[in-house]
DNA sequence: CAAATAGTGTCTATTAGACAATATGTT
DNA sequence: AACATATTGTCTAATAGACACTATTTG
C-alpha cells in the first residue's frame, strides 16, 4: 500500500451470501426474488450493502444472514468466498461485493426473511444448469460456492455443517452424494469416514427411522482437516482449475 | 443485494500483492520498505489503491504487479487470495484490501520498482516466524498466501508457475520442498509426478548442470487439476482449517 | 417373512514409501 | 577414479473399491 498524491476513488461495498443446505437429498441454495429494479423478478442471493463505514465485513455477513434467514451465524459455517468487483456488474454504479459461503443444517421450511419479499431454497442444479435467471453475477457466485463446497468436502469436516449437532453416517453420506452429485458405496463410505482421525465421535445414542436397522449417532470431532482426505471418485479429468 | 432508502457508505479499495518466488532453494516474498507514514520503515507488500472508479480489480492487480516488478502479468500466475477489510487495519481510514497471490519464476536479481523505494525478496520463513515487522495486516496476507500455495501444490499444477517455460523434475522437486518446507525422496517424487495425467510433457531436450547426469526437460502439460493429487507427507494433524 | 437400512468381512488391484541398483555426466 | 545427480527396479505395507454377508429394525 502506497501513499498517493491524488484522492483514490471510493466505491460501495456489498456483502452477498451463498447459503447452501440440503433438502430432500438435493443441494439447495437460498434465493430471493427481487421486487425492485434492476433485475426485478429475477432470483438473487441474499445480501446488502455495508450498514455503516465502520462495519466489519464478517459482521455484515452475519447481520445479513440473520436478517434474511433469522439464523444466528454463531451456529453456522461461514467463510469468505471471494470478491466480485467487475465494473458494470451492477448497473447502478460501481459496487464491489464480498461473497460469503454459508452452510446451514436442515431448517424449518418457511424462510420468511424480514427483507426478502420471496425467499426459497432452490436446487443448486438448476442454477448450475442455467435454468434459473439470476441477477447480477450471482450465478457465478453460486458456481464458485458449490465448487468450494465440493472441494472442501474432500479435505475438511465441512460436511458436518450440513447436519445437526448429531447425525448418522447415512446422513453424512447423503451430504456427500448431494454435493458431489454422485452415488457412493455405503459400505466403503461407512468405514472410510470412520477411519479419518478425529472426524467423527460416537455419542453412544442411536437413531431409528421408519425402516431398517437403527443407526449409531455421531457428532463432529475435533479435526477440521481430514487426513487422509475423502477421495472423490472420478476426479480424473484435465484442465480447469482455480 | 437489496435496495436501501439510505446512502450506503463508500470505502477505499486497495489491491495488495503476495508475490512468491524461489531463490536459493528458499521461498521468498517480495516486500518493500515503507518510506512514509504510517508504518514508516516497516516492510510491506506491494500494492496500491484503485486507479480510478472504473478500474477492474484484476486489472489493478496486474497494473501494480507491472509497476512494482516490471513483470507482465500475462506471464504469471495471478489469483485472488481474499479480502481484508477489518476496520482499523489502516490507521488512515477505512480501506478494504483485495489481496492477490502471484507466483513468479526465477527472476533477475534487481527488482527496482518504479514506486518501491526499496524492494527485496525476503524469505517467507522469516515472515511466518514473525522475525520481520510487517505493516498493516500484511503478515496475515503472507500467511494466507503461503498456505494457499501449499495447498494448491497438492491438487493443481501451481508448482510449474515457479519454474521457467521448461524445467527438470529436480527443479520441480525443489519447488515442492521449499514451499512445503520438507524434504522429499527424489526417486519416488520422480515417478509419482510423472504418473499424474497431463501434468508434465517431455520436450525431448536435456539440461546439463555443473555436475551429475543431465536431466530431461519438461514443460507444463494441459492439466491444471492434478489427479491423483501429490500427497503432502505428514499431514496427519488435527484441528485448524480454513 | 419381506423389505430396508446398518454394519462387518474379505478379496484384489493399485499405490505410497523405503531403498538398492544402474546410468551418465563433471572434476 | 571419485562424486553428484538422474533414472529405473523392486519389495512391502497400506489403501481403495467391489461386493458377499450378517444384524436389526418396521410392516
């Protein structure tokens, strides 16, 4: 950072949230329907401008999360995804948006936000496939968010953020399958995931569902870095990184 | 992004660069010595404010890179590292900095930048160890940059960005060892890295050094994603992610 | 019992890591 | 020859993936 003789330009800072969750075994992202121009009627990510010039970026993300979903960010996984500042991305003027990725466990259906006129958990697939019309560069944010989640599932304990405080190995497998979009062998998954040191801690309790043998309940262990990583099958492809 | 009845606060945007390279088998970061307050005399990352309100962030990063090092960003690996916007990080006022990570191949010793009064490639170790006094939150940026590089070495072709257009497997090994800070077995490394599909392409040429058998020269292949990944030994540890 | 999910055993091909051995250059 | 680096071979323990099998529940 260098001092300059001229006055540097000031820009508006926005915070946008890619909030992912699992519903009906499919990966969903929280989208609101815009009620005003620009992009009236299009889907958009929840977010907003910095409240005041001294607000911390993370604090702004937590504030928006609470406003839009009523969720306390203390309970959620929340991490910075990146900055999106291409000139022209917002027709109203120069806006630099700091994107955050949040992972939410299964939530009560109604997501009536205070700000959001109309909010819904829409399948991430439909965004990736381009079926939905997203405002601004928000499709890119969702792409990047899903890609981040896919990668971190391999090497971190992120998957548990999709679950409640306790969960079965079957539920965890559903998370991996939904985010990666591929089926996994339950038997191999079962042992592989338990082999990871410090990932899962058995609670001793069991959970019984409508059918089948009751499953042991686990909670997240101390490790946030998974070693060995949970390999994603068929990564064998070239090109495209970052 | 929601429309608001009030005027959102505008802040200054800076771009800071964590430029890594290899010198004398050690990982170095480009630091300049600040000639003005605040933090006069401390080391700082190269960077600066947005030139004008319509400048793209990536363009600003490339511009700063050229100004500080004379390097053409077209030749270099350049990726966004994150945003650093904690209030109070800059005593002059609210500044949100977009950090970029650049990887440079071996460069000519003099790094006389136009802006930088005094620039030097200093060992990343000394920053990590806290030996050097860095301005602002730049120590954190270097930490994050090195950590990013360490991780990407495993799963991407980033290592080749430290090398010239052609390189030997021995040089590549030096990159891995310097960035990870651990020794690797040359024989196992030799084959392991060649097994990665699309990573290395032999040029047919050879390179002879002062001593020892000449080594085959390679260039970077089409793959930017490495599968299987190049596993980093002794990752076996708990806690701390993100 | 049938169906469904949880959990265990086992086999095989592949891989990681250790390290001996060989190849080819310089001094 | 002595030395240094590159490249190849080989052995062993660990691992991934396929899949048969057992266990425990509900209807």
